[in-house]
């Protein structure tokens, strides 16, 4: 290296200046100090970590652990830049198994604070204390201390006032540190963590072998109860964790935590894979709660991307993306999308009687219980052969559901001329089992039963889901009795729109056609309606079309951008679905649920509302005191 001369413009920086520059990348705020030091404690094998903060960490930070500790020589050497016990050569960067590896954190923190290390290994007779002030080694001496390490950081950024003035309020800095420790509790649920602020305990987590305890400690027990486990395994790659049911969501992503090999990260691949998987099941502007862990062979991920080690790159993005998608979809579609009803301990004051359509109840008490009105099925669907997903009536219900001595014959009529209960519908792929329609309540909810529960199904939301998936997949009438089939009009209708409506329709002709509305431009802001959905051909279809266009335009103006193609189909499916108050026959309800069973997601509508509510037989038996000896 050539020597510097008086004429040299380029200068070699001294170590303290270099450390302060590095501190600008590694140490952004008090929570950055907490992060680096606590991660070192985890790498040292600690099972108990305590964090003390004063004034949000701006005045003082203390990290105490029961890890392996350091010798005197290692404690001094650790304060040198790029001194680390984690790696030996550049090749080790591609097989990192620890949270830290660069050897920058301790010297960077020590260069901008009053810094002290107190450490002892289990087999040493005495510990070591090292004191550093603004990057300069001040003192090294023996000290009496328990096994492990205690690091104290005081007066952070006192030597760089320009950085000090950019710190936020005490509460804001405290929130950042608290959020970080909450994420670590999720990732290292067997480790005990404690946080105090100005002498007040904020977190006291003892550690547990059960990860659900960590979920409860971070998100609260009510949220933890509504989270379902997710898991996907393949050679060299595992995705696990927990995700909330759609009934639990947040306005922001603050309750979402993603980890790669135990490291909390911000990864576009991971975030986008999760969002895409969830959006295919739930179309909503709110965000689920999730703690997701990707465990991958270290050689397949690069963690040496960002100074704070919060960004990673995968060598096989596609595999990671697919694994996350499968894990999330599997978790939600195998039970996470069915809300359960719990019965209150005491009954509320009885309201006015409601009409309940229940086959097989007879005529007695018909003022309160009546069969559904007989409405022509053609108003809803074109009758086709029974779909394959409907089990023929010969699949008899269990004997315990029939009065003793009742003859088993699917052709028998129920007393009072009511219809036979519907055939069983197979929902086996979704852990619901077979399902049978019992009736309709308030011309709004379909009542059905499975082997384990009673179900309430919102007919509008169920039909909305069916229409949405059929529109998105381009279903034909042969594929489903509730399919979106366009019926050409003998006399085409003209539709004159405003300039704003016309622009939106022009851009979304494809989405409208998938919905069954075939429109053609006819000059200016006029369109010709050539075909409409068959199921509403005998209804005011132009009014329905205008409502869809009006909502498309309103949403486009409100958001200042064109409504996406999928959103247009969602709006159309909502407008075209059967409504609250529409009476359905037993066959119509059975056909609707048979189609629902074939959907990719039969549990929520495209807006994210639940389709089904389940009241388990166990819950009913418990409330009627049928559980236990009698």
C-alpha cells in the first residue's frame, strides 16, 4: 500500500472513525443495540435473557444472559472490528447457522456509547470486566459475576450528537424494542425473556416447549385460540408456524412476523407468497395475524445482504414461494375457515317468534314452523342431473337419527307432506365430512348437519363464492347447475352511460362478459347489451347491470385507479347472487351446497365474510348436560 503524503487527497480512516461509520449502518436506534446484543446471547446458548431499558434505551441499556460467557482474551478481542467466533473463512458465509457473523456489532456500539462487558465462563474461577468509552479501551479487570454475560450501554450516541437528535420519543423507542423481543419470543419459544423499562416489568415470558404459549404471550390468548398451525415439508425446506382465521385480522401488517432459519427478516418473496396465498382465499383489505418460519438449508439462502441482516435472498425463490403458498392454503382449507358457535351460559330474553322452514316437523305449530315457500327452481338454476358430489339418497343417515321402527326408504314422504331431507353432500376434503340440508331459516340461512355439528350457511355469501369462482375459472353450464351462463336476448337492449361509466365499462368488458353480460360499444357512450346471465334473464337485468357499473365507477373514482379485473368480478358475483329473503326449495339448497363443496374455498366469500357457522354436537350436548354419567 503506498504511503500517504502531504499532497494525498485520500486518507486512511482511524479505527474509531471507521467504527462510528459502521455504527451508522448497524446501530440506528436503541432497539438496534438490543437486537445485536440479544442475538449474541442466543448464539451463546442462553436459556434466559433479561433486558433493562431506561428512557427507551436512550439513557441506558442492560442485556443479561446465562450463556457460555467469554474468556478475558475473547472479551477484549470481541471489541475489534470483524472479530467473531461465528465464521472462519469466506466459504462459511454460505453455511451460516448463527444470528451474528460479521463481528461489527460490539465495536460499533462501543464507539458511540459508554460500554461495559461483564462476563464469565462456567469453568472460570473469576469473571472479566471490560470498560470502553467512546471506542477507547479504558479498563480491563477481574470481577465477581455469575456465569454468562452482562453488557451495559449508556449514553448512546453521546459522541455523535447529530445522530442523537434523530431519535424519537421514549415511547416510540420503547415500542421498537418491545416489538423486537416479541418476535424473538415467537421464534425462540423455549427461551425465557424479561423486559423492564425504568424499573417496571413489561414482559415476563418463562419459556415453554409449547409454541402456543408464545403466541398467547405476544398476541393474547383470544387471538392465539383463533390461530391454526401450518406446515409444509420437503427435502431441505420446511415451512411451519401459525396463521389466524379470517375472523381475526388487523388494519396493518404489524402482527405479521416472518423468519428464515430463526432470523426475523423482511423478504419480498416470503411476504408476497403469503399475501398471494391468503388473497386467493380471502379478498379483504385487512391483514391476518401470522408467525411463519422458513427453515432451509443454509447454502440455499444468502443472509449477507443488508447491514442489519434483515434481508435475505434465496437461490430457489420458486420453491420457497410454492412451499409457503401450500402451507397457508392447507392450513386454512382444512379447518381454519369455519367459525364455531359457542352457546352462552344463560339464555337471553326471548324475541318474537321467527319463521323456520324445517322439513319433517308436521303441521302442529305451523304458525311458527312452516315449510319453505314453493318457488320454481327455474328462477334460480337450470335443473341438471345430480352432481357427482351429491351422495344418492340411498346413503342412509345414521340409525340414531331415525325414530325406532321407521322404515328405511328414501322415497317415503315425511308427515304433513313435507319434502324429504336432502341427500348427503361430500365435503370430505375439508374435514367437514358429509353434509345434509335440513331447511331454511328466515329465507336467509340454510340449516344443515354433518356427523359432528349443525351448520348455518348464509345463502347469499355461499352463492357469491360459487359465482365468483365460476366467473374466474370460466365455468360452463355443464360444470355446475349454478353456472354463469349467458342467455342471448332476442331484442338487444341499448345502454346509455355517462362518460365516467363508459370509460370503466370499456376497460372491463371482459370481466362483465365473464359475469354473463355481453356488451358491445355502439358509438359514443352507448353500448348494446347482447346477452345477460341466464339466471336473471326473467328479472330486471338492466338494473342489476347498472348497479354493477355504478359500483365499478364509484370505486375507481374513490381509489383514483381502475378497479382490477378480479374486483369487477367480485362486484358482479355479489350483485347476482341470491339475496337475503329469497326462499329456496330443498333441491335448490342442496344443489347450491353441492356446488359450494366443489369450490376451491367453500368457507369465505370473496370479501372475506364467513359462509359457514358450526355448532358442534359436543357443545350442544354440554349445554344440555348430556355429557357425563346420568
